């Protein structure tokens, strides 16, 4: 599916056939193999929350792409609070093992969070580098996305609504849900 012109693919099947096991297998396999896969499980605590989804993906992109994946200081004029943990910094000040510890988004709309934390930083990265090293694709695996339909934080958006904007992601980003 990675080479397909359609960059979003949906796994469909009745409960118990192994969709979650397949998603977990893909993510585990691609921890050490290329192309890189990022993941989100909507069935985990807070997994249906689109703001949590955005912050988790931003964390994974930052870990994969490093400081070149630049998060904004503000969203809609509201300052966001980003706390990070640095695992190691070498003598040339290259940071290794950067992880966002806390990303306080406040009360922004989920679509704005997706635009500001995922779409725009990826477009900036794409403009600067043209994609990942070796021009490899990237896959985002989103499991149990059907559960996110039920989420309503009073803002009229859920993870499925956010995925409507996925066509604006760089061409090397694929989604499997």
C-alpha cells in the first residue's frame, strides 16, 4: 500500500479478526526497520481525544525528525507550553533522544491543533528537505479509529474529522487506519 497513489488506507473487519494485532505488529517491526511507522491507538486511555492524538503524533514526529520538526510558539495567539526531555547531547550540541514531555495546548480547536502541530511543521520540513532521508515513505498507523467517532469534546471535531486534512500532508506521508 505504500507505493499506492492513494496515501490513506482503511482496514475493515469485524471485531476480533486481528486489526489491532496487525497494527501493533507493523509498529513493532518498523521500530528497527525502514520505512518508519508512527502509531496511535484510539482504544488506549485518552486515545479518542483529538488533542491528545495531535500531541502524541507531534511527539513522535519530533523524536523521528529531531529539532528540524519545529513546533510553533503560539497557536491563534495563545502561547503553547512545550516541555522536553533530552536523553543525550553530544559535544557538537547535537541532541539525541528528544521527547516532548508535556505539550499544553489549552482550549484550541482540534483542527487548529492538527494544522499547527502536524500539517504545517511537516510542510515546512518537506519544503526544507524534500522528505525523509533516502526519500523513503513514512506511515502513520491509527488503530481503532472507529472509536473516535464517539468522542465529543464539545468542539465538533474528532480524529476522523482531522484526517479529512490528511491530503494536505507531504506526499511521502501515508496513513493506515
